[in-house]
């Protein structure tokens, strides 16, 4: 069997976004499934835009997603170095070979010459193709001019008519008119190799069998195939993945929401969930199953079944998948995911005791159903910290005006005052007693109590709410949390002031 070798070849000019991460992931899945080799190659020949910080961050993001490489920077390999800026001598060597064979030539046209020529050609034919002006300068003359200090780029000599075809695994045969390509620059006048040249030298020396990348590179591929031909190398199998779009079918950008892998990580999306979701961008397993582990995806992935149509990035679906993955975590793992967000929102302290973790675990069990991402966690938990009867909405205030409401809450206030450790069992006993004493029952009994404890007419069930606030109130927290007894007495104070309870009733 063929020894599958694939590569992810990012340019370190920015953060890893989900489009590129999906490319990396498809390469990785294919390599892992085929027992092949996944290579990371850093394409940093654009010195102005490349930065080492981006490379470091890129590697971190890939590893966070679970995409480890078998050959590449840091880990090395038999075909290194794996950073293009360290391979300049190799490109020089291959350029010289092409020049020696007459398959490439020096071009002395300046930027201005080319621009003027481009404009003229555009006006005349509607297409701008290099005229081949320098193609006939003899090698000896070219050398002399370079010796004399003239700057030159290097161009590949290509046929000016005919058709070039290559096969793409997803798109079948693709045809290009050579008359529309012109002689591409392979080395810039600065001495730096052009992408279309460096990529071919590297892919062939690194024995890449499949080039899996974004469809924005389709138009580069004929130029690359011409370089393969000039070097007498067999091109790899090409696979061009469709673009990742927003729902409005425009290229996914910040306008649509988070696009950087780093941002999803910061928002508390699980790496297994983002991995799962990215795998479904332009591919779907045969069986109707969407929540899949890395192992299942390796098993099921089928490069031949990758779709050619645009992949729409659906945030809601990603968050749904995230919730499904979150459910498979242990409570402790969920608490650990939630903690940094709780700390940032100043709801939990820097120093966590066992009691703090215990409380967070209780909270996580209750709220996990309600959050898309762990970053949403504090806004859910924050409701426990907000208690202000004055801020109740009008409808809720009205509900506290009934006869039963005042009786029930007053009595509850008296009974809870005698309890040392209040909990849900106590709540049940006390409400039973109040039922007997007042004759208020059902909604008349429970609804005012729910409002008195939470200031809201709906929300968490009290068997969940009561232990959370009682345990939380005993902790040392950056913002204090009121216990049930404090809540009831504040509510009584409010009701007295606003006339729902006569003073004697409250005091009796
Ligand atoms: N450095 C190129 C990019 O980031 C690589 C393209 C390729 O995979 O050939 O787009």
C-alpha cells in the first residue's frame, strides 16, 4: 500500500481560523486513518507578514485541537527543515537547475514596466498575461546584467498555448487554458521563492502524496503542475476543499462571529466539540450520527466523500455539539472548564477550597443544560447573586399582593429564623406546617415562596435553588450570596414598606 504523506502548510501571518483548521483536520484525519504521516510545514517566506509569535500560537492551537504532527518544526523528521525560511538554499539549488536546463529565465522587468504592460494588455484583450519580453535574453547576457547590479526575478518558461489538466479528487478533471497563464515568477527579485515554486519543491522533496487544501488554491494549481513538469516530478493527488461560509453565503469572517480557534477556546468550546464540528464542514458520515469522538471520526472519515459545495458554518449546530460533548465530561471536568470563566466574572476566588469546588460542581450540574459554551456559565450563575425585591417586575410584585402571599411569607419568616442549617428538607417541612396553619395550598402556597426566595415567578426548581444558595452563602466569595433567611427577611421588609403586609402581621 502507498505510504500516505500529507501536509498542512500554514503561513504564520495571523491566528489559525476555522477554515484553515478544517483543512488541517481533514489532512490529519486522512493520515491517521491510512496510517500515514501528517506533516506540519511553516510557509514563512513572506517575511514582512510572517511572525514567530504566530507560528508558536498556530502550533498551540493545532495541539489544542488534538492535531499533532509526525514531522515538522519541534519534532523534526527525515525531510526537514520544515520551515521554508530555513530552506532557501534548496530553492536556490532547484532554481539553478531550471535555469541550467533553460526551463527558467531571468526577468528584468521592473514593477512599473509590468504594471504598464498589465494595463495595456487588460485594455486590449481583457486579460493580463506576462508578454514574455525577457524570455529571449540569453543566459550570458542575463548573467552579465546581474553582475552589473541589475535586479532580476526568475520566471518559469511555459508553453503559451494548449491545455493543462489535472485531477482533483473532489472535482474530477480540471482544465486550464495555458494561453491564459503566462510565465509565472518562481523567484522574486528579492531572491525569495514565490509560493507556487517553494510549495512544489517542498511537496516533492517531502514526498507528499495528497495535497489537501482550500479551493482558493485551485487557480494556483496549474502553475504548480507546470513546475512539477519542469522538474520532471509526478504531481501529488490534489484535493481542494470548498470554502467555509457564513449563513449568508459570504466567506466566513468576524462579522459572522468568532472565527479564530483561539476565540472558541476562550469562549469555552471543548476541543473535542470543535474537532467534531469541523469534521462535519463539507463531509458527513454515512450513518446518521453527528456527535462523534476523534476515534470514530478517524474510522468513518472518507476523503472521497468530501463535498464540493460551500460549507456553511452554523454556530448553533457547533454549540449543540458542544453541549453534547460537555455532557460526557465528569462533573469535576465540567467544573474545571467553568472555573476560569467564573473567576474572570469575579464570582469565584483565586484560591479555591474543597468547599468552593463542591459548590461549583453543584452549580455546574444544574446549569450545564442551559449553556452553549462555558463562557456563558457566569451569566447563568449570576442570577443567584442578584436579589433585590425592589427590582421585581410589576407582574411579580402584583402576585405578592394576595392574602395567602403575605400570610405564607410572614409565617415562613418566623419559622426559618429558628432553623440553624436550612435546606430543602426543612423547606418541605416548613411549607407543610404553613399549609396546615393557613389553609393556603398549591400555587397559593408555593408561588409566593418562590418569589420571596428568587424575586422571580419562574426559574430553577427550589430543590436545586435552595442548596445552591445555602451552600454558596457559607463560602467566602468575591461577591456575597444571600441565604434563604436573608432573602425572606428582605422580602418581608419590602412588603411591609409597600403595604402588602400590615406591620402587626409581620411582627406577630
Ligand atoms: N501557505 C499556503 C496557505 O497558507 C499553503 C497552501 C497550500 O496548502 O498549498 O494558504
